């Protein structure tokens, strides 16, 4: 039995999903990246290695997320796709007629508009933290409530208060003001949920035609208060998939399986890379006015890859040497 592995490396979390050939989820994992994407990937692979069915071998590996290129070098990926493509593919597999995907993660958010199973439009917000998981975590901590109870408490509200949500700083100060005025906690939390949804729709969703079916995914989808606020604002049901937190990884796994069906073999380096020592560095290329910051990854004193150069001078030099069997340097 063959398994398809998807790895989604983000700034806050690294998500890994294992699927079988029927695209059923066998195992999934959510890890904190903690500024060490390679270590997070290795830790995740070690976890999967100890839980993979005895009769299963990895037949394909795909990477996505902001750290997809780095992860692809480490694991030997068969498919490297951006987050928009991966989330869209996973969503379409679950709900074939899906038209809108709302995704809110730890530090960023995005919206994907699909029409007839094809991405028609999208937008991402990576500038302001208002409305993201990290901001909600911060407010839950400030209010001394577990983040898991944030949503259920918000659902108890009957009269949500109006809170400014355009900026995380203003939202927090407005929350404190409402507390000082004597509003109860459920109304404040429900008001915050509605403020964050307004911020999302006015920024990320600005100018987008949001049609149903609508799917909500990403770590913040666990917050039922945000779900209700979306349903209230959009006047439609919002679907939350079972594996809402790892949809990018599921899409990466599906895309990897499709890629291997064309090539006939996988590039996966094996679970042994969980113990391998990798090192990364960056340097500025001064050969032209672009001043590209080139990233380099090595293992056992051998340069495996370089990327982020606009002209391809550094990245292509490694590929050429690998093709002729020479040692990269």
C-alpha cells in the first residue's frame, strides 16, 4: 500500500498529512515551527514514521507553504506548490462545487474564489495580525481564558458589543474600554469575533464575490465564535472540514500523488532524514543592482541547493553540477 505525504511549512505552524491511495487521511500532525522549519519537518517525519501502517510505503511527497522550497530540498519532494493551489485542491476534493474558501492561520489569512473547480481569484493578508490566530491567542491569554473556550463563551452572547477591529492595537484598547464600561465577557468576545470578521471581509475579501458553498479552514476555524460571525455577516452556512487545520498539507499530498502518477517514481529521501544534520545560510549577491539575498542549504559539507536569485545564476549552477554528477560547491 502506498501513502502520500503532504507537508505545509508556515511561519507559525508546520502541518503534515498522510493519505492512502484512496485519498483517505491516515494520520495528520500540527507542529509549531518555532523559527526552525527544518527541525519541525524532521520532528514531523519522525512522528509519522512511528505511526505509518506496517504495510505502507511512501509513494509521493508534496510541500507547500512559505517554507515549501526549503522543505522540498530536505525531504525530496515530488511536488512543490503554493498555498492557494494546495488549499483549493483539498477543498474541491471535499466539496466539488465549493466556490469560496476562507482561511485564517496563525499570522496570515487568505481568501480563494473558485468557479467550476478552478481558482478564479484570491487575496492574501500578511501585513496586519488583526484577526489571525496569534492575536486571538494573545487576547485569550490577557483575559485569562483558555483559547479552546474562547468560541463557546462567545456563543453565549445575546448582545455583542461593537469593537473596532481594523487594527490589533485599537481592537485591544477598545476591548479594555468595553470591559471598564461593564460589558460582560460573552458580549465582548462575540463583539471581537464580529470585528475580526469585518476586518477580514473589508481587507482580504474586499471586492470579492463571495458565493456559497463557503468553507472555513485554518487554525482559527476551531473558534466557533468566528464561524458564527462569518455566517452572520455572509448570511449563509459556513462549512468547516474535519481536518480544517491541515488542509494545505492534504492538498500537497494529493498533488504529489498526481505528480508521481506521471513520473512513475518518487523523489522521497526516506525517513532517515529526520536524523540528518542540515545547515542554512544566506548571502547577498552583488553582481547586479538586484542585490538578491541567496539562500543556501547544505548537508555533510555538501551544498544541496541555492535559491531566491532572480536570474538563476546560483540556483542553476547547483542543478547543472548535479546533472553531470559533480560535487556542488
